[in-house]
């Protein structure tokens, strides 16, 4: 079977899609483009497909292959369970360089991705089912990235190479397990662990004026308290699905925590050295599950700007009192604010981790 090397830019896409689809339905393999790396492709419903892919790559035939879908309906066809974390990741990153490990209908795990290449999604749609795709390389070797190298390696074994030039990213997708327990980033690609975990987690937001004194302390304290409640280090809380952040109603981006907050926090083991201020905006208040204001002026500002978020905006202190702004005060003033914030945070922890 000679390889048919088709340059997508020169081809009739409808005719090529039809030819590739017919070839896959006969049980033949093709190479299709994606935004990450090219994919060795086979039709899962063909009884010999998995064996052919495994033989070509020199891998265990029992090792699962990733399903590539045209749209979210294909995920439903697979019977995969989509929880809230997976839903957030799909909304943010699909189509794109993210593979999700989901729970399948039989309780086993399945890998699923929606590639960003329009032609490849067109082929998947035409096949009527998700396709298996895996990087073009022997097991243990780096993926082949250049179409000419792929053509040379696949001359005798593959029916089609759809050449769409160099893959825009050139790095395999980020792989994230969301089928059980804490979210796990099994492989980093262009999407980093912190990006993925931050997108998947529930966002709890603390708001003050400048986002340099009170709200950074509240954010750090909340992370510590929930870490203790979970019995894990604070830096692992994000992987358990909770992200704490802070913002200001009247600030500029990138400011460090104030000296008083740095010192008062350090006395109780809090390190605010990496804090950088950010203004609160719609991307934050829409995303947040809960928004805790350090003073009523912040609550009123948010209610005026985002009345649709009224049900998730409240004062941090359960008694409805303000925590006074320590800005410009001495260390004792900051210590007093710190302790008030700590007491309020402890009273709220049951809201985030019952």
C-alpha cells in the first residue's frame, strides 16, 4: 500500500476528507494534522485498528489509545463522565492541546481530546465516531514533527499523510487525570500544571481596596487553613480543587504586598513575597464561587458593578463587620488586622471544606 501524501493547501478538502474517511473505515491507518503533533490515526470500531497501531509503534496492544473527538457530543457517545472540573477545562481549552482522562461507562479510564485542526475534526465527524490518534513515533522515541520525516517513516504502512505544514505547537498535549480523587497533571505540554489546576478549581476570592494589605493575608491564611483541614501542605490545595485568590477594587496590577502585611504574615509563617496585586474585573467575579469582601465599601462597589453576582458576595467577617484597613499604620495595626482576618477565615473554612 503506497503512501498517499496530500498537501492540504493544494487539495480539495471535501474530496480528501471523503477519501481518508473511506480508508479509515477499511481499517487502514492515516496520519492527520493537529495543533500539537501529527497523529497516527485509526478507526476504533475496526477490529484490526488497535493491533495495527500498536504494531507500528512497538507498544503493548493493551495500552489504551486516546480518543479524538469532533465535538462534545462525541464525548457523550463514548459514555464518559464529565464532572465540574472537566467541564471547566473543556470550556477553556477545547478544541486545543489538552487530553483529559475521564471515567468511562464501564468504570475504566479513557483519554479524550478535541484537536484544534479543522480538517481533522471534519474527518472525525465524517467517520461518525471518535478516532484513535497517537503521536507518530516508535515507543520511547520523540514524535516526528516534519511531514517529510513522517512520509519517510510511513511509506509502507500508512494509507494517507495529510500534510498541513509544521504543527503550530510541536509539543504533545498536556494530559490531565480528572476521573478520580485529586486532579493530576500527568504530562505538561504547552499548558502548565498551574494553568490547568487553576482553571479546574473552585475559585474563592478575597477583595479589599489595594490588594496589598488585607486580601493577600486572607488568601494566604485560607490556603493554610484548608491545607490543615485536608491534612496536606498548602501548596497541594489547588490539586484538590480549590483555588484561593485576591483582588482590589482600586489597584493597579503587579504591586507587592505591603511591608506591614509581609511582616505580620511572616510572624505566623505566611510568606507573601510572591504576591502581586490585580484589579477585580468580570473575569474574576464571574468565575468565582464565593467573593469575600474585607469591608462593606468593597461589597457595595461590587454590587454596583456586578449585581448578577449578589448571591455570592458577602463580608468576610460572619458578623457583618468591616476589618479596618491597616495601610499606613505601624506593625501593631497590621497585627491586629491579621488576627481579625485569621479569626474570620477560620470561621469560614466550613464553607469551603465541610
